[in-house]
C-alpha cells in the first residue's frame, strides 16, 4: 500500500516529510514557558494526571525507564526518585529546545546521577530491544506522524513483562462537557498563548491536534495491534485526558 503524501498538522494537511519541522517550530516557540502554560491551561490538574500515571507505572528501585517526549521532565523527575541510584531514567525528546529546558530544570533541582538525555524520534528509538521495564509518553503521541510505528518501537524496547504508559488528551464522555471543552480549547487556549507566550498559533495547533488524535477505543486497538496485552485505559477528568496502559508479554 502506498503511503499518503500528506498528513495532518492540526487541521491542516502538510507533506509527511515536513510535519516534524512544523512540530519542532511549535515547541521551539513554547519551550521557555511550557511549564507555566501547562499550569495555566489545566489549572494545575496536569500534576494530578501525571501522579496517577506514576501510580500505575509499577516502577521500582533499580528499574530502567524511558520517558519519551519527556520535555521539561515532570515524569522523569518522579521516575528518578522511584528507581534510585541503582536505576536509570532516559529523558528522550525529538526537540532540542525542550530537552535543554528539561535538562537544566532537573539539574537545577538536584537531579542528574541516574538520568540520561537523548534527542531522538519516537518512531526510531536508538535503544536495544528489551531494555526498559517501563516506557512512558505524556502528551506527545498526538504529535507523532506515524503513531503505529512509535507504538511498535515502544513494544520493542520494553523488556518482557514491561509496561507502556500513554497519557494523552482524549475525548470527553459527556456531551455537555465536550461542548464546554471545545469552547475553552478554541477561545481561551489561543488567548492565553498570546498573552503569556506571545504565540497564539502554537496553542491553536494544540487544540486542533487534540481533536485529530485517536479516541480512547481507537488508541486501545492500536496498542493491541502493536502487540501489547492486558491493554486498558483510564478516563481522567471526564475523558478530557486518558491514560492507556499495556504489557509486553
């Protein structure tokens, strides 16, 4: 089957080869204010979503963890505490600006001895097969061009019995909540982006990319297709966000 020549970037269609460049521009623009905007956009609730993800990770002392699209390091920091000195956490991100912000933030907070930083594409991970007990990706999968390739790569680098954690915006279950969420996403987010980050376009893309991302059941099927077993998802904040999990048999 011939691969389509275009893919979506938000609601726009762009050449497949150019999507990575467009996504990079978005995160180059917002990297310095990424944490502040996360708190403002979610009212701080993103911290609860990430805490729930950590609670479902099963990560213990001595484990190796890969945090894909780890950005400014929120999950990496929590994993670093869990794995301890005998463990290893790799903060991976395709965007150099985000990786730099994350590295500086974690070093300034006193983390570092068990954390590695790797710039890479989720569709082609530079790690041996069967390397990690846990692989996470939080609010990054929707930006990946070929999500099925990234899921297969996550499966490959996990050790047998290892767990994948995908935290991502999803589809609210309640129609009234969905309508309110749409209004918020397409009015408040770009406005906050303009006022705080002087960049409304990137936050318009954020809202659009969320709507283009697979819903809960579709992503669950994609996990199954990638080979994962015991797959399930947890709706958070009424399904505005969902955590998908799966195990490598």
